[in-house]
């Protein structure tokens, strides 16, 4: 295990400095570009945290997500998850979970009103 602060913590700190101290000092295109950088850093931070959690969970509970997306896409194309098929409910639940996980990383505000 790595010591604290880890990469996600360092990104959070750098992001906060940019947001609270530097953002107000720039304007126009520079401010827009800085906001894009701050947003990208937030996504990277959440992705790092998610990957760390997923790695810890994978050691304790395997899931459908362990299967490759290629195999999942193949099963969908072959009709293995069509209505009435036994795998349908499990795959649907897994796809919803994967979508939620991606939103937690890329746009957590989208889940605030719809979770």
C-alpha cells in the first residue's frame, strides 16, 4: 500500500489551489481553459479512486464485469440476453452498474438528481 497522500490526494490538492487561488486571477479564454484543466483533473482523480476501490473489491467478489466487454457485446449480438433469456436480468443489472460507475467518474453531478 502506498503512503498518503496518494496520487488522487495530490490531484485534489492541486485542483483546489487552481480553483480557489488561480482561477480568479485569469479571465476570458485562459479562465475557460483553466476550468477545462480543473475538470479533467477531477475526472482523473475520481478515476484513480474508482480503480483503487474496484481493485480491492475484485479481490473479494468476482462480477460479470470481470468478463471482457467484447464477450458481453458478442453475447448481446447473439441474442443471449434477449427477453426471456435467463442471463437478461443479470446483464441488464451489470450494464446499469457499469453506466453508474462511469458517471461517478466522468460526471457525478448527473447522478445527484437521478440516482
